[in-house]
C-alpha cells in the first residue's frame, strides 16, 4: 500500500499529467476550429478567416500609445508581431478550454463557443464583409466543439479507469478490488489508445486542411502573378533627374528608395488581394454626378511620372519612416472633375478595400499646382502588393494617414464637419501637412570614425515648398552651411553633406533645415501625435 506521506505528491503529479493531456485536447480542438474555418473561407467567403478578422479588430481598437510602441519596437514587422501575439493568446486560451472541459464540463465547450462568437462578431462587423462571411467561424466553432467533447470524453474514461486501477492496487484488499483492478487495466489501455488515435487523426486533419486551404487560397487568387503579367501604357511625360541630384557619398540615403526598402505602415493585417480586372473606383458624396471607373478607364486617362517623397506621421526625429519613389499615375483632380464636386465640400474621404479611411482637404486634390495622384506604378513597375496594388493615392505635402490610401476603392466628397477618417478619433489631427525636417545618415551612431577629413551627410525634406538650406553644428561651435544636392523638384527630398575635420573624442552633431519660404525647422521636440514630430536631430559621433 502506498505510504500516506507520498500520496499528495502522487496526486499532484497525476493531476498535472491529466491536465496536460486536457490542454493538448484543447489545442487540437482549436486547431480543428481554425482549419475548418479556413476551409469554408476558401470555399465560400475569403474574408471569413477568424484569426485575421480578430487581428484586424485588434488593430482597430488598439490605443495610440500601443500602436506607436509596436512601430517603434518592430517597425515594418509590427503585423508579424501581432500575429505572433494572437497565436500565443489562442494557444493559452485553447489550453484553458481543454482543462475546463476536463474539470468542469461543459465549460470548455462554452469557452470555445465564446471564442467563435467573438470571431464571428469581428468578421461580420468589418467594412465590406460578404454575404457568407459569418459561415466560416460558425462551422469552425461547431467542428472545434465536437472534437473537444469527443477527446475529453475519451480522456475522462481513460482517467476514470486508470484511477480505479490505481485505487484498487493501493488498497491491498484481496478479493473483489483485485478483480476490479485486473478488469480495469485493459479498459484503461483501450481508452488511452482511443484518445491518442482520435487526437492524432484530428491534429493531422487540422494541419492538412488548414495549411492546404491557405496554400490553395494563395494559389487560386495569385494576384502576384497577375501583377507580374500586367503591362502598363507608357507615360505621357517622365521626370528628368538633373545632374548632381544624387551624391556619391557612402552611407547617405539613395535619392530613390528601392521598393523592397520602402517603409510600410498601414492597418492591413494581411496584404489585400485586388484583381485589376474587377477593381472599381467610386466617386460619390457631394458631387454633381456619381462616377465609377474601372482600371482600364483610369489608364485611358493617361499616365504621367512624378517624383514624390512620402512621410509617415509615425516618423520620429531622425527616423526612417519616409521614402522617395518615381510614381506613375493620374491626377486626382482629373478624376474628381468627372464627378463635379459641390462647392460646399472641403474634404475627400478616401477608402481602402480593408475599410481604412483618410481625410484629405479637397483643395489639396484639386489644386493645379499640386501633384496629387492616383498611382499605379512605383519605380518602374506596377505597385507592389504591399504598397497598394493596383491603385493608391499619393499626395505630396501631407502625412500618409490623411492622404496615402492604399488599395483604393472610393473617393467620397464631403466635409470635415460631417465625416471622420480612421485615425481622427484615435488621437490624430484631421489635417496633417508634413513638417519641415532633416536627418543625419552618416556618420552612424553605432560606428566610430577615424580622425581626419570626414563627411557628415543626410537628407532634408519640405514637400511642396522645397529646401533652401541645411546647417550643421559640431558641439558648441557655430552653424556651418552644408552643400545640397541639385533638387529634382519641391516634392522630393534633397541630400546634403558637410566636410568635417574630425578630432579624437565624442562629438555632438546637430542638423537643421530652412525651406524656400524662409521657415526654419522647429527646434523644440514634439511627439508624433497629434500631427507629426518636431525637433532638431542631434547625434553623438565617436572619433577614435
């Protein structure tokens, strides 16, 4: 007979074992839930994926400070970090559901049902949800609950028979209990085998179905292949890059940012797949006539090339959330003219296929002196999928959150006092012109330089106005005027450099810019919310 002193420890180990198996049952059931939902989403409703819908919901409700922290910590990988966090949360919740079902049935099944209800709500409340978007989470929830109930039922039977065997062996009663122990052992073995067989079949099925649905969905949509095959007409005009526009200085940012390096900040958890053959742009609201354009209609209006620097409002002083590209597109004013905006309107609410909206002053889109465009190409190729394929907005002089709508589907002519865009109720200004700024690219903070003649270089930007001068200050010495590259236009950043006789030690290097209207870059530091950061960048440079 087991010594009484050892019984609590044995019971604790046994409880941990059974709870671990129950948690495994919960994880497998959650996998079946997600796999079944993905299969139904692939068959009838591509927008019905529960994990993506919940992720999009989290993006929508996340507070401003959390958004900025995610961008600061993870940069362009913030969506991957969110998916990883959601995956971890699902794993923990699945374990809890399995244990609850084992300890207090049907609480585990109820918890799984609650998760399904939450994902259903997240899906059907999304902008543009299709008619059958509710079906994937419903089917997935039902499948997950059935598997959870069956697995835990097998596990409970195994547990009860095993407990009976252990109890009979521990009591050392010679007659009937021994017979019961002999009878219970084969039953426990059968229940154990039944649990693992069912668990293995369910787990393998979930893996095959889930991964297969995702792969099949990607293969059948294959927007990447459509993009690669797309041939755009030649532009009516192209940008002439003047001699001296790009400096040959190691470490300085290129004049044009390669597409692969261009920053990406948006609210899309996964990149939307939009086929140009089915794409439509609707212009409505306060207009004389509602207009609907196809992709071919837009191209038929004629393309021109533009050189424009885009800047994200989340760009900190000295940050890298900005980039310059050569864009092909159609002026927004030409598209709006087809609809004849009402004279009382002062804003255009642009909408993305994923529900994101941006509020852009109507004057910025209709001014003949501003090159606000609907872009279809970037640096000599159709827009990359992650940068808005097939059509996005590009507006010089405004931060992206009020102008640079990707995967564009609608232009609603309205008023600022009648409509709010996505980020306005989340702590950002409805109007947000880009602030004059400058940045040091080289020398770098993390790398010491040798004494002697060295180059301090970087970029400066003042979209729609242009840069007049850049000045650099070493420690407490006087400001020195830097040499500028030859500007492409007022909408494109300029590079700058200053030769510096570097001496051993640590030095503070400060930069500031002045635009062509005589405005000097603001020295006082301000956070990125509500309408963009300000301040002079100061960098500590080590010379050794």
